[in-house]
């Protein structure tokens, strides 16, 4: 499942990956192969067994921060929010502040239409947005890429090639 959406000078490309290791592999290959001009963000769901135990939840959040910072670097934005229909969600990368924006004490991504609205704001159609949110709910990671048209074409080719070898 993917969407390529043109927004003025930037294009958003979103891809869902079922496996965290595959997500990491794709990100590392892209960072090694394509211009640093591409912004990469990841939206993922935490395991449901972490919800009821606060100590485990805090420990899992620390582990996720450490894991993703080993991939993106120490200074990358990382945050968490609870979405009533999906569960505990994490966001990594330059789009994190958008999902974590505070509205009357709640994070934008946590509002009932917040995550949907953000993805729609990237120009993704309603059906594709629902498909991405369903994939997220089932445990897939969404990788959101933002960059110039030329880099996005290179990115799409690279992801197709990596998909054949994965």
C-alpha cells in the first residue's frame, strides 16, 4: 500500500511495512542511497500488552527511543500518544511535532480525527488514509517520506528493488 501526493515543492510518499526489521532495513538503505534532502518519519503502534502496566509502558518507550535514535540519530524528534481507536502510537522524525501538537491538553494525533486529518492534510485520499490507519492498527509501521519529485522517484524505484530482495 502506498500513496504519492504532490504538495507544492514537496511530495509525500507513504508506505506501510508489516515488519519492524524490514522498516529498519528500508530506512537504512534509503539513508545510504538517496540524498539527505528526503525527510523520513515513522508512525508505529506499540504492543497492546504494554497498555495496562505503567512500568512496562515506560520501559518500552525508553527502548523504542533508544532503538530509533540508533537509526535516526540522537537529536531526532520522538513522541508518544494514545489514540482511542488504535492504541499507543509512536511518531519519529520531523513530522513528530505535528502529531504531538497540544490542543487543549491533548495531542493532535490523539484526537479522534487527528491522525486521519494529518494524513489527509498531506493530500492522501480518504480511502487510502483509512487503509493506512487500518494497517497501523494491525501493527504495521507507516514510513512517511517528504522530498522533491526527483528524490521521490528514486525512492520509489529503490523501495521496489528492496521489496524484491526482502
